[in-house]
C-alpha cells in the first residue's frame, strides 16, 4: 500500500512501528519518503474487508490543499494498481468515473481554470507543476465538442502536443475526452480554443484496433487557456512564458 498524505499532514511513525513489530507480522515493513508512506504485506485479500489504521498529525495549515492518494499494487507489477484520491477537508470528495468495466475515482470538485494570460506564471512554475510526482501527463489540446452524459460533461479534444504522458500509445492528433461534473457550470471550456492541461491517470479502453482515452477534470488539474495568436503586449509576454515552459520541459525533462 502506498499512501500520500494531504498537504500539511504528517504520519505518526510510532504507530507504524507498532504495526511492523506485531507478532503476526501484520505489516512486514514500511518506508517513508517525505509525505508518502509505503506499507509492505505478504498479501492483501481481494474478497474480504482489510483495514489498516494510521494516525496523522497536522504539521501546518495550508491555504491550498493538494489531495492525497492511496494505491494498492503488487510489488513486481506496479502498473496494475488500484488508486483512490482522498481529501480530509472536502465533503463528498470522491465520485466514480467508469468506461466499460474500468473505473477510477475522481475528486467531486471542479477544475480551476488559470487566470487568462496571467504573466506572473513563469515557465519554471509550469514545469514544477508538470513534474509533480502525482501528475502523470501534460498535454496541449484543442477542444472540439462537448456533451452531457448522466452526471458528467464529456469534452472531446484533439492532442496537439505531449510534454509528459502516461500512455505510450497516445500520439499527436489523437482524440481524447476530458470529463467533469455537470455541476461545474462556471468552467467554460470553449470549442475551438486550445488549452494546456496537466493531471493524473486517465482511463484507457480498446475497441478493436482503436484506443479510447478519458481523463477526469477536477481540482487536481492544471487547466490554462493557450492563445492561438496575439494582438497585445500582455499576450506576447504570456506566450513567451509558455515558450519558456516548452523549452524547459522538452529539453530538461523532469
């Protein structure tokens, strides 16, 4: 089990030590890396309730909370994992998003659209956001259309560029979908506009020879309008900052 704590929280290591010292070897061993704790077990049953109690303390109060995540996976096959996001201070924080038989949890909160042409955001700021451990992709996309589907709105988009990707099969000009809660009425993602979007794992499915990609849009995403052309000095500065981000992420990587 891998558990990344919400911003400002720290794991009580004495409680972990007690778990590791139990006679029944409930937890074989554990490791702590900054705000992430990994618990190692001989096995975790898939067909019965399995509970691990951890104690966390508030180290500091954060104005902006980054949600934590919880993963379960086989050590020798980490790509096959079950992942769930959590936030200790958000009610109804999770909702389930499914495509066929595969499901993922997404924050039941709306994405925050970065302020339009904010010249205070530097190339380094964007690179730091893209290189966060829990951010698995960074794409430049063009929105094509949108439709309601139950409790969600599905935005169809085309990949224009990939700066960090979570699927080797995804290429430029591929069509993907971004999905957010229907209640996010204040987020106006316009058809024909281009955006820089960074976020966490999506859902992939294959029908025949075609791959389908769906990505949740919630408060964990970076969503930023990308102008096609400029007609003002502010826009010129903004585009230069975007170009700085491209140079850093493409040539330096993470």
